[in-house]
């Protein structure tokens, strides 16, 4: 172990870098989940709409539009939440790169001082 590994500033930089990496990994996973939930809601809403058409022959337009509306709202909700997590992912990537750069610069500084 080099003397730099015992430095509290270095340890704090590593922790910050690792925290941003954790946020990146979690947000990358969460970018994909909301669209799948939205897709499930879309399928459910469309099944209800087709069930309405099947039971009533032509379907009550008001009930049919309610079911289609449910399908569209769940799709839109999944996309909106996914975009929010995508923004978090991109920002955490930027902050991770900044933290990684600071760790690298700290290591260079320690080497030149030795």
C-alpha cells in the first residue's frame, strides 16, 4: 500500500466516485423498468377494450375510450418516468467522470511529490 491510500482526502474521493458509480448502475437498471410496467398497463387496457367490444358487439364508445385511455396513460407514464431516470443516469455519469478524474489527479500529485 502506498502512503496515498491512507490519506483521508483520497479515501473521500474514492467513496464519492464509488457512490456515483452505484447511482449510475441503479439508474441504468431503472431506465428499463418503467417502460415494461407501462407496456403491461397498455396490454391490460387494450385487453379490457377488446373485451368491451366482444361483449357488446360494437362496444359502448364511452367505455371503450376509457379503456384505451388507460392503455395510453400507462404507456406515457412509463416513458416519462424512464426519461427521468435516464437524466439521472446521464448526470451521475458526468459526476462519476469528474470524481474519477479527481482520483487520477490525486494519484499523479502523490507520485510527483514522492
